[in-house]
C-alpha cells in the first residue's frame, strides 16, 4: 500500500536524522574536555539503564552461556569500545560534518570483508562503489583546501577506525549470528559488558568523571546522544523486521546528509568544495555498494509473510 511505503519512508528519514544528530552532539561533548573511556562508560551505562527500563520483563529470561557471552563481548569491543574510543578522539580534532561523511564508508569497507568471509559475491557495481568511497576519502585528505587546518589530516585515519570496526561487526554477525539472541538482548548485554570493561579503563587511565551540578552543556549532549542511540537502534531493528534490510539500509544516506546539515545548523560549520564533492562521491558509492531495492521488495516480502 502507498500509505505503508510513505510511513516506512518517513521512519527512515526520522531514524537517519536522529543518528545524524549524534555527530554534532558528540562534537560538543568532546570539546568540553571529556575523555573517550569516561564517555564510553557513561554512554554504555545510560544505554543499559534505558534498555532495562524499556524491556525489564525480559531481562530475567536472557540466556547466559559461553556463546552469548562471546557475542556480547564482541559487540562491546568491536561495536563500542574500539570505535568509540577512536571516534571521540578524532571528533575532537575534525569537523563534525567530516565525521558524518567518513561514517558513510561502512558499507564500502564491509564489501571486501564480506568477500573474504564468503558473505557476499563479487560485483563490479559494488567494486565501483568501493572505489567511489576511496575517492571521497581522498577528496577530504589530499587537497590542501579541503580541511580548515591542514594538521587535521593526521586524524582522518583515526576517524576511519570506527567504520572499519562496524564493517567487521556486521560481517561477523552475518557469518556466525548472535547465538539466538534477539536485538534487544544483544544490545542490552553488550551495553552491560561495555560498562564493566569501560569502568576500569576509565579509572586506570584517569579519564573517569562524574557529572556534577551545575551541569554543563556537554553533560546534556552526552546523555541525549546515548538516549538517541538506544531509541534509534530500537527503531532501526523494528524497521528491518517490518520492511526488510534492503529498505532499512537506505538510512545510511540520511545519516550522512543530516549529520552534515546538523553540524551546519548547530555548530556553524562550513565546508570547502572538495568536501561537498566528497559527500557526492560517498552518496554515489553507497548507491552502488548497497543491494538493489529490486533484489528484495520489502513491502512485498512483508505482505507475503504477514
């Protein structure tokens, strides 16, 4: 039905705008001087508490085995600790809009990893998307006029660690699954494990902090970013179940575009022509790397199963 498609498209836009908003919120938070491991601890704790409140009846039924513990540990490390630690450090030095453009490399990095693990088959179209993604990164890194300060180029490789980790995480899940855990159980367990790991790291590195009154803007942006992440992730999982992974994957376009626009609106950022060309290359690369919608009509598949 047309109404279904409109509603689901609106959901894609809403989720993408929410995810895109977390980039300038992170920029505001790290600019205040909060360090990565301290931020990771609080955001993981906020996420675990919020998920626990939303789905508290299901916590007692969560299976606790070596396999489930392995899944939670993998998601907590590859999906949270490592990418967030590097992304927070990079976000301190790079414009928020650049971070939003860089995150669009996730599906491009995922493609060669998928080939190596046997999760996907070779395609010239997707190879072209990967090449466009590399061109996009090059347009940010190579021209002297691309970044506000040339010294920022040193932190671009650090920013690329997070999308690489997310690409690995997605392929690992696609290859070996989640030990029969549903998305809520995966995210809640990973948030708890992430909290337990991040606490000693934050204390041992001297990065632990406790927000105290009078609260500063960074305290609110940190909390809001953590809440948005949980709510958007939950909505994204719902969208996959309702409309299919191919349709839901289009949220990547909105995340990148809205992240740039949010940064312009909230942080007053402006970009050179090279950055805008990089954004175009990333968008084209995404369109080629992602599966064609024609390969799986989400609304048709949903009607067939419902």
